[in-house]
C-alpha cells in the first residue's frame, strides 16, 4: 500500500503534444484538478494541463455554443459546450459535493474528448448511487492513448 502511494505521488506522466489547457473559475479548482488527474492517469500521459482551451465555471445561462453532450443526456448537473473559436466551456448548473463534482467534471471532459456514455464509471451517471466513478472503459483509454500519447 505504501509503495502504491509513493508510486502514485512520484510518478511523472509524460506530457502530450496535443494537451488541452483547462482553466477552472468560480472555486472549482480542486474538483477540476481531480478530474484532470483522473483522465491523465487513466490514459497515461498529460492530456489535460493548465491553460485556456476549456473554461470551467458556474452556469451563467449564456453558453458559448452548442453542447458536446448527446441530446438525450440524462438529468445533468453540468454541460460542456463547443465555442465557435475552437475552445470549450463546462458550465456547472447543479453543484454537489466535491467528489460528485469531480466525477461530473470528469464526465464532461470525457465528452470534450469525444467519449460516449458508459454503463459504469465516470462516463455513466455521476449522480447515481452505488457505482464506481473512478474508471473508464478500456476502449476509451486505448483510443485516447493512441490519440494523445503516441
Ligand atoms: Zn453525458
């Protein structure tokens, strides 16, 4: 267990040439960092870094463009939008506890990465009980590893 913790703390992930910059506003820094760390760890290189490609903030009712999420999205607590200038924004419309919020931001970042819904994990419904939120499908990892890390 100690070895696992030390390995996790000191492991340095290689940066992706195509890394996407994320900027959290309105007090969402901690849950956003957790969400970025989730994806970077799952895929094995730094997909998400600090920057301005994706802005995460409270829902101000004025999205920059069309949603990334499918039209049939379930009851959602946040939505990712594609802005006309090529950037994206994630608007948080129903803040929850920090762990749920980290899952929700992970989920929306997944949509920005082109990932679809899954039965379990971060691409499932973060508001559902009794599910493992700290995983994504192997096929998602494989596709993103190829796109971002190789
Ligand atoms: Zn979704």
